């Protein structure tokens, strides 16, 4: 179970967010810039009462960075695709009525 979540008592397949743990995790992300990952993991454990190792915290932060980077890349690709589709539609509109490839008799 990831840090900041717990199993839903009604459905074992669902995870419920634990707001105070997630808020502490957000604050921990800022602390990692100033303090060692070990110190931040210890602080996070003391703040939330839930144990997290320095490697667990490092892995969690790494996964979040990768996901954020992937989202950014996919948003850019979606924007480029949208622009390309608009250009294609414009070209098709301009082409209609311009001339026909059939010879008129």
C-alpha cells in the first residue's frame, strides 16, 4: 500500500487517500531540496506515525517525477496532434472547389 493511502474497508481493490499523510508528503518534497533523504524520511515518519524508509521515499519521489514528466510529454504531443488536425482540416477546406483532378469536357 503506497504511503498516503489505505485500503478501502468496503472494497479491498480500492485505495483511500489519507489527507494528512499526503500533505506531509508534499511538504517532504520541499524538504528534500534542503535536507538528506534519510532525514526527511525520519521526519515524515515522526509527523505521520507511519513508517517510510529513505529508499521508499526516494522511490516514491522518483515515480512521481517520472509520471509528471510523462504527463508533460503526452500533453505536448496531444497539443501538436490537435494543431496538425486543424491544419489538415484547413487544407481540406481550401482544396474543395479549388480545382478538380477530373478534366471537364
